[in-house]
């Protein structure tokens, strides 16, 4: 009886054996000789085992290597109905290709235009607005929530509870938390505007959207006892963000909406 671990080892060794046997010797000269010998001994055992069962090496490869790999990667030769989402994506990509050919463009430039025009200048008041002000500017409801971490940092989390285009003001159960990256803030998700901003897109898709702000950024620069201008306030790393900030935000949202 061969265990699952034995079979996995056999598949790995057999695959290496095929690669080595099918390559000219000059391509494997760099490989440590003792490892080559080990593989050779192991593959000899596999070949003897396969032949003792009255099967060919090719049959063993097809059943135990090729079929498993193609099945795992979703590349089975069997004709199956393509899932709806996959078919939709393939149709969408074909549309991109057709447009690119018709307009003599690169496919990527059709998906994401190389040149984007923004009507923005130094006199635009929106460049000085906060995240809640920008959200309100585009007609969405904005909320700000204050959360205190276990180690005393005071965080501000922004929220778009529902779409501006909905007739109902009932907050949807579907919830998403958007968390910015290094040196970012909740503004990252709404600066591109209602058409491209992920927060707006998710809101229109029916989500209750929450946007975090980690300790020290422009919206979370406060502490229950430490001065934001002190060394002690800034004496933290990414570890504290994951250890205290993120859990506090998630717990707050779940307390607010129900577990």
C-alpha cells in the first residue's frame, strides 16, 4: 500500500527523472552528482514498481502526473461548460482585443487608457478637503467613527454606509473594510472619484464600506495619554498596527453591526 506522501514523492522524482532524461547531459552538468545518483536510484525503483504492476511508464505518467497536474490547473481535456463568470470574463477580454485591433492600440491601453484627463487645478477647493468632505461632495453619506486601541491610540475610521443611488437608507449586511498601505489613509479609496474610486464602486455594488486609518496618519494622530509630538507616541512599528489597530477596527465594526 502506497501512502499519499509516497505517491507525491514518486510524482516529484518521476517528473525530475523525465526532465533529466529528456535533456542533453550538458544542461545538467551543474547539478550535484550525488543528487543525480539519488534520483536515478529512486526512479529505477519507481520503474520496477510500475512494471511489476503490468503497466507502462507512459501509462503511469499519464495517470499520476499529467492528469493530476491538468486537473489541478483546471486544464482537463474533457469538454465542460465554462462557468458563467469565466465565460463573461473571456467575452470581456475578447472585447478588449477586438477594440485594440480596430483602433490599432495595445490591449493594455484599451483596458487602462494611457492618457487620462482630469479637470483639476490649484484653485479647485476639493484638493484641500478631508475624506468625509470629499465623500459628501459627491453626494454620499459619510460617517466618522472613533476607536481606541488596547494600547491607547485613538483611530478615526470613515464609512460610506449605503449607496447614494439607493431608495432605502437601510445599511446593507454586506460589509467591506478597506485598509490603506504604507503612508496612506482612507483618502486613497475616494480620491479617484465616484467612477474609479473603489469605495464608491463597492458602495454602488451594495456594500457597507469602512475605511481604516492606522496610528500616526493624518486622521489618527491622537492618544489617550501620549503627546503626538513625543518620541513615545511614534515608538511603534508595523507590528503594533497588526497587533492592535486592525483587530480594534474589526471588533468595532462587528460590535456595531452584530457578530
